[in-house]
């Protein structure tokens, strides 16, 4: 399965950009309107080529877990083929608990674990599988046709899991240093737990993207909790006519 030899701006998709970074026009717009939080989006392969759509269907709906191995390999190669700094943390897009019960596994978690083990062999990058929670059971994005409705459908669907990371409760509301709690006595480091995310470069992992609204919503939460850069990576973007999205 071949990886992409080029990437496009993840917001407008009009310009070929190094490493899937925002083009300058979209970057200025994002800074002004504060509506786009991904710093780059790596798309590993074309959805309709190499039987990828069929493989992904078997992976997600026929529940063939071991397919994360070849799919994870494709994603790892795609990241290494592009000029992005290595991440310090990896975060998978979470499933809602109802979907997780049905499937039995989070496909993005398995992909994230593979990337962690193989991006820098011999030095695994930490994966925070419990960092984000999908608090709303939303309509699948592929069933929502309009782009504006997709953004609305996924808005505020994610939050920091403060049950597992209570130290991030304050930073998720206010990233100011005066509101961050100290780590509890069980810690070995003595540093504030806010440093789990603070100023970190993060890979956000999902299987398929269309408009990128889900990834962008997750990136918003990660940055509000202190992350410096969030790079999305997906197997493919499922292509839908822009005319369909806008109508």
C-alpha cells in the first residue's frame, strides 16, 4: 500500500503544503477567527485506492483487530515521509462508550499504539489512551452531509478525562499557570501534572477523516489543556463532493 507523496492544506485543501501544514491564508484566518486548531494533517493513503476502503471496513465493522498492524505501518511511514518534528505524546480519538461496547476495541487506540512502538524504534512515545473522553454520542459524521452541520454535530463532544487526569481540570478551563494544581504525593516526579501536556507536540490519531471536524474539535480541547502543537494523522480522507457538503 503506497503512502501519499504530497499533502494539502488540511483546512482549504487547495494548496500543496509541506507536511500537511496550514497554508498562509488559512493560518492567518485561524489566528484571527480562532476556529482551526490543527497545526497539520497527514493523510497516509487514498481511500479509494489499494483496497483501503475495504480493509478499513473489515477492520472496523468485521472487527478484524490484527489489521491495525499493516494499517499502522502505513501511517508510521507516512509520518516519517513528511517534514514534521517528532511528537512527545500520542493521543487517539476516543470512541463513545456505547460504540466501544459494540466494537470491543477503539481502532484509533490500536493504531496509536503501533505508531508509538515503531515511529522511533527502541524508544516508545507515550500514548495517552485515557486523556480524551467522548462525552456525547453523536450521529456518525459520514451521515451528516453539510459541513456546517458536521461542525455543529461534533461541537463540544470531547473533554479532558479529569477522572484519570484530575490535575488537568484547571488547565482545561484556563491555561494560565496560576490555576494549575500540583501533582499528588503518589507521583515520582514532583513536577506539576500539567506538564503532561504543557508545551508538548502531540500526534492525534484517527482512522478516517472527511472534513476534519472531529480532529479539529479534539485539537481544540488539547490546546485548551496546554498542548503547543497538534498534528493529526489519518489513514485517508473520505472524499465527498464539496457541492454536497455546501448544499
